[in-house]
């Protein structure tokens, strides 16, 4: 296990730094002008309002105000991390030194697993504080209203259901970001390899040779949309899991 500063760790730091700078700059512009003015401030305000209305208020209700900052930071960090891999960046091809290039850190399962575990722990600790240890155990590991003889089976099954939450968060984000990257690389290589061969044939084949490149551009545009959707889904499910820990059985 490598516990040093890896390539992915640096990319996570970059994503966190960019998120911090953008959010502080956007907040200052909005505060100074009282109402957002300018394209950048309008964009930040619109995205903040999107997180507040579509995620926080929708799933957390009266608890939303206290948790808005947490989920806004989570959404913007994930969006930034997803988009980093869609930007062109320098590639150092040294022989002895490690290579460095821009890619989405969320295409690494260790990063998405770390995020999922963090969100999971926040939700569970919040539930224990809110409901108390006994109330938390009753809510998460028992089936209220079910016959008593079902409860021992529930105690065995419910932990598996509970652990499925961070697992699904981690795998969903990782799989989507990795799949999109691999598809784009496949068509980019096809343009450089197969496309070069077709271009050398001349005539109609030369015209056909640009198709892999055109398709890779279209896929890249689609991946920008996917980066936004995946950040939204991860944040939305995180809010849903937290709401389940905050709600009491009646």
C-alpha cells in the first residue's frame, strides 16, 4: 500500500484548491454586489441555488439550512474533480521521473471510495448523535412493526444493506468516469492509428479518416455533461442517506 503523495493525491489537491478559489471568488462577487452580476457570479449563484433547491431542501427539509454548506462543497469539489480530466494538460515523459498528466481523480476507485466512506461516516455519526445509540440501532438494524422472530434475521441482513450505500456511491462514480475516459481514448487512438492509415489511402478514405476525431470531440462534449450529472447524483444520494439517518420512526 502506497501512503505517499501519489499522482492522484496531487490531482485531489488541485481539485480542492480550484474549488476553494472559485467558491471564495464567487461568494465575494455575490456579497459585494448584493445580487449576482456578471457571468461568473451568475453562474456560481445559479449552481448554488440548484444545489439548495434540488438536493438540500428536497431531501433534508428543515435540516437543509444547517447542511447546505456541506453539500454545496461536496458538489463543487466532485464537479471540479470530474472536469479536470477533460482539460488538456502537460505530460512529462521522463525516463526515471514519474509521469504527470491531468485526469479525473474520480476515475480512481481509491478516491471515490474515500469520498464514499467519508460521507457514510458523516451520515452514521450524525444519526447516532441525533437518535442516540439505542434509537440508531433500532432504526438501522431492526424492522419496526415486523414480528419478533424476524428481528434476528434483520440484524444479520441490515448491516449488508447499510454497507451497500458507500459501495454503490464509490463504484457508480468510478465506473462512469472511467468508462467515459476509456471510450474517448479509444476513438482518439483510432484517429491517430486507423485514421492515419485511411488518410494515406487518399480520395474518399482521406475524408473518412476524420470521423474518429470528430466522434471523439462529440464524446468529449457528452463527457462534460456526464461530469455534471455524476457530481449531482453522488451529492443527491449522499443527502438521501443523511436524511435517512436524521429521520425518526413514528
